[in-house]
C-alpha cells in the first residue's frame, strides 16, 4: 500500500507537468485553431530563464520564478507578434502549423548555441521530505503538484472574473462574433500566446529539479502534452487537466510492469489507442456537422 501511494505521488507530479503543457496546447488550439509544436521550447526556455535568474544571478526562487514568468510572457508575445501575426487570417491553417514546427527547430537550435549541448542540474527548491505514515516523499514533488493547482486556480480566476478572460473565451468560442462585438482578436491571440509561454515556463522550472536541464528537454515533453490533451479531449480545458494527471499516473504504474526505459512506449501506445478507440478523448463528444 505504501509503495502504491508513493508511486501515485510520483505519477501525479509528472502528470502535473503534462497537465500544464496540455493546458497551454489547448488554449492555443481553441484561440488560434492550431497545435503549437513550439510549446515544448517555451517549456525549455522557461526552465533556462529560471536557471539564469536563480543560479547565474543568485536570486531567491521566490523572486526568480515571477521574473521568469514575466520574461516568458514577453517572450511568447514577441514570438506571436513577429512570426505568427501575419498568418492568423490565412485561410490555410497548415501555414500556422508549419510555422510552429519551424519555431520549435529554431528555438531549440538557439538554445543549443547559447547554452551548449551539456545537461545542467537545476538546484532543488528544498531538500526536505514529507512523511505520510511509512511513505516518504520529497517535498519537491509536492511543490510540482501544488504549483500546478495554483496555476489552474489563477487561470480560473482570469477566465471567469476578468474582462480579459471573457475576451479570451469569446475568441475561443467564435472569432467572427468576437470581432463584431469589438474585441481585438489579434491582441487576444497575442495574450494567449504569452500565457501559454508562462505555463510552459512554470512547468519547466518546477520540473527541472527532478530531471535535468538541457536544450532538447522540450522535444519529448511536447509529445507528452499533446498526448495528454488528446487523452482528455482536445480543445477541452478540463480534459487537458484530466489527461495530464491520468497520463502521468499511467506512465508511473506502467514502469512497475515494464522497465523504466519503456515509459515512453507506454505513453505513445496510449496515444495510438486514443486515436483508434476514442479519438474525441475521455471527455470529448462526437460532433455532428450538418451540411
């Protein structure tokens, strides 16, 4: 039983990262009708921002984290403004998709040029241990889970209690109607991309201490985030959260049956099963189009 609880906590901590990534993918998909394959590089860039502020500049984590979030928002907004703005009205959505893939390659290459190919060790935020009966869990894993719930709470407040959040929801619902209501869709898309960059940065910073920091760390995480979004139901915020946590837990228990080297096999087997058996995800519903 103790081992079961311990593995559950590990799975939820990794699933928290997947949930944040799936949330970011979902927000861009709903607002701009494109899968942002550069989201993994926002994850990587945010982790390096945290490393620079916390390790290189010696700032405390309570200061380094918000500075990284602000920097990530500016970074994501600039990326949208420079590379994606001119394509947002393009009837061919493939152009946006190809652009995000190009950004993924470009950002990863720039990171490799700046930081090199070596892996960095991000200092743990704490060395303490939480004891639940006979179960011992590193507080770092608890921090990852708690941070994810805090971010989800902040997003809930943003989307339900602020004018900006209502504009974001309106654009996600219907761009044409939103424009008729006087909403600046381009500005909303810019904010959406900035928010997704922040989500990626937070996920990268809290995940880095339990993994390693490298220029290619976003390459796999974007696929896991996409799998989580599909598992819950692509385009559904609640589905992104459910899919992220579910994928993390399934992966963790899957490694008990198989070697840890086959963890990714478990994830992508799930991806194939979703596409074949329930392409709309766990919470998704079939959409009937009348012609």
